[in-house]
C-alpha cells in the first residue's frame, strides 16, 4: 500500500504518469464507474475541486472509498501503466482530491430540477446513500430512513484506524444536502405506510445479525458477536481489550478487522482461526499483511468444535481440517474434519465472525433466497410491487464500492420503472 500523498506537487507528479487511456480499463473495473482519466487530468491541471466533483458525482461515498477501497481488485489491478512500471496510485489520488475539497470548503451545491415523484430509501448505508443521491440527481424527492445515523458499515463496523469519523462525515455532509433523512425504526406497519406514500421504495438495510457459532458453549460469557465488538471499539476512547487471549473465528475481512482491533486494544494474544487455507480467505492482502505485522497469529485449517469454561470462556476445543474436492456455493473447496486431530487452545474471549444475515423484521413481507437474502431480479425488483432492493441485503457481504454500484444501478432501474420504460 502506498503512503498517502502529502502535497499538491506529489499528486501532480503521480497524475502526470497516467496514460489517459482511450478505453480506460480503470473506469470499467470500478463498480461506481468513476471517470478515472477525467479526474486525473483535472489533478494534472491543478483543478483539485473539479477532480473531487468528478469523483463525488460518480461515487456517493467518494471519500470513504478513497480511503479504504481495495484497489488491488478494482481500478489499479487493470491499470495500463503497470505494463511499463507500476500502476497509477488511483485511490490515493482520488482520496487526496476529495479530502482536499472537504477541508477547503465544498463547491456550491447543485440542485437538480424536480420531476414531482418521490422515492423512499430504507437503510442509509453505502447502497442506500448511493441510490438516494442518484435518484436526487434524476429529479426525485428522496426520503431516506434508518434506525441509526447515516453511514452503515463504514460508520459502525470499519475500525477507526482504517477510517476516521472525519473521513466518513465528509461524505455524509456533502450528501445530506440532497435528500431528507429521518431516523426511524421501520417495522411492518411503518414499512407499509412508507410504501403507500411513495412512488417506489428501495431497501438497503444490509446485514445486521451475526450468524451464531453452531457449537456447544457459544452462549458462554466472553463470546462476543463481531458486529457489536467492532461497533463498541469504534465508539470510543473507553473501549477495552476483549480479553488477554482472544480467538476470532472466520476468514473474511470482518474477522481480520476484529483480530486487528483486539490487538490494537491491548489483547496479548490474538488468534484468527480459519477452517480453510490462506488462498481461500476473502481478505485484502494488504490488510492480512498488516494484521500479521501487528502480531495476529493465524491458524489455518482449524475449526472450533466446542467453547469450554465455567460460566465464562476458558478455551476452545479445536479440530484440524483439510480441503475436499467438493465445492460450496462460493466455489471454494469444502473443508473436511481430520479425525483424531483435536486439541485445546486457551482463551478468555471468542469472537465469532462467520458471516451476517439480514435482521430487519419487515423483510418477512418479501420472498427470500435460501440463504435468507432478499430475492430480486436483474432489475433489483423484489417480490413486492414497486419495491426494489440492493446492497448486502440481496447478496451477502460485498465491498463498500460494490454496494455503491448496486445503489446507482438500482436508482436507474427505479427511474426506468417510474418512467414507464420497464416492467419489474
Ligand atoms: Fe490512467 Fe491507468 Fe486508467 Fe490508463 S488505466 S487511464 S494509465 S489510471
């Protein structure tokens, strides 16, 4: 990972390396479809505000993505410049421009002419915010609802050492000029009211419930659901280490964040336990490297079979695993237990991070997939007339920028539907 740029001169030197490719593979690889050569050309000419505006117009969470987007799998992974030497530091240029603008004053808000229709967006995380912003640009009156402050995963689950409050609030401050936000708990009754008072609804409530570990002892004191752990760690200065010896179970970015956070909060020993190998992990390589450097130990090919202790956690009984030839729904090889390989690990806290599922109760009104996600068609339409959905609630854990991409695409589907061009 590159060090962030510190001056306009540094950014301009980097921007000069861009080849301004005609086919812009970087833009094609960006789920939010940012005009990458366009904003880099503006940085070259010293127009940082224009660069920030170009990025923000395409990506509602511009500043957040500039800080934490995994460029290694999106724009930078396909940058033509890497055929000559190294890819352009697209994310860092993007972040420099958007943060510069937020610190030096936003440009005058652009108000889009209204078309007389209204859309409700339920869920103010990345997909909801992106959809709301895109619909506002298309002329809709947008009412955004969430039981908590806007931001979703970036506000509540991403550790503050990766994304600060200030960096998130830059985006929220910019966006809040374009729609009405209401803090509200949405149950079935309230959902029906919202549905009846708007021309369309977009649901982006994300995944709010942790999957429990299906093993004995998972109810013991000291077993901490990962979402509440990350949220309380983000909340502030008085967050304390979850324990001296902590075991985090899982192989995704959320488990890696939890392990790195526990270490930073002062836990002496943090073990990340994963039932497959490093190749099968769903994490960004930079973050894995960082976590190792911080001292997080990783036990691959290991699965917990029991959490033991009197009233509270004292350790975890584990078993070794190996990979079979069979694949699961994600295409990864299924792990098999290795008989007779059981062993114990001492621990005083266990953080299961094996995935999340949708939690909002009004989702009972909809058809769901076998995994519990909301069922949508290619146009993001749900089983209920004029209700659309996108983001993690329809497909599991994606990246922030993928959720932004969903929100944008869904907004255009809603627009086509309300313009009579599409039957969902
Ligand atoms: Fe510039 Fe790389 Fe995009 Fe080409 S692919 S326009 S070099 S950032």
